[in-house]
C-alpha cells in the first residue's frame, strides 16, 4: 500500500521540529523500519521571526516564506502539511491558499481534543507565546467549541522562557517558570492546560499539574500518524 506522506514546515525552532519527529516515532507500534511514518521535512530556521513580526512589529512577514515552503513540500509529494509552531498558525490561511493539500491544523486539533474532555463553558489554561494571545491564534477554535482561554498574569515571563530555551536549551529556571504558570492557571480555575508552544513541549514530560495537560505537539503527532495510515486515493 502506498503511504500518505506529511510535509513538515520546520525550523521554528529546529529542536521543536526534531521533537515532533520523536513524538511521531513514539506514536507508532513498529516491528521494522517500514512500519514507521514517512515524512518530508523542510527544516528552515531562516523563517522570519514570528515574535519580531507579531509582537515587536519590526520583522518581515513570515507568510510568504511559509507559503513557499508549503509549495515545495507539495511538489515533493506531500499529501498533507503539518507545522510544529503554534504561533505560526496565525499564517495558516496563507499556507492553505498556496497549496491544494490540507494543513493538519495543530490548533484546531488540540481544541477538538479539549472539547472531548471538558464541558462547554470551561476555561483552558494557555502556556504559549504572548504572540498567540496578541493575534488570537486560539480564539476562533475555542469560541466554536464553547471554551475560553485563560492566561497567566505574567506572559512576558513566558516569552523570556521561550527565548531562553531557543538560546540555551532547557534550564532549571525555565522549568520553574512553566511549573509556576501551570499552578497559577489551575488555581485560577482552568479545567485543563494547553502546552501551546513547541519550546514548552520540550518541558512537558516533566511538568506536573493538578489538572489535565494537552500538549499540542502530541496531538499533531497523532494526526500525522493517522494521515499516514489512511488509504491513499
């Protein structure tokens, strides 16, 4: 059987893209190499900064670069696209307009998963870049599901943690920031927590919380596996 192939818009950041590969690998029960999921990966760390464009207002628009990456992946044989960067989903409409194949939208998939776990009217605690809040990346999907976003008071500290992880990897300081923020969200009444930044996903396995946690990278990995295992038309 010919396998469907997902094209990954990667490099935002590189370690997050590798993490997605690891999560996809772990999602498959395999007896041999051929049982694993085929991927096409455009690892492009030169995608213009989403933070500079959306928060600082000084950077180039990443959308044209992302659209070109999507076209390259489709030309190479991808039957769907995926992107392990929550903030970059702000540019999903431009990506989708550039190709004729679907984008496995990590934001929509994660919200759909949350709607299966918590009742309508629940608050979802968000651990993500402040850019996600600024441009409302999660808001339309949450509104359709009857859910609301709940953010920590100090989102600047989340941004500092993201920058630290990109520059220095995981540190005790970033672990403390994320753990404190998760505890704050639980205390404010969140029904569950979204790990909605792929840098934070690197910390997710060691994060403890009094409420359920959904890591958007895990949800995306499962969707990639499922697409690969679908019968090709």
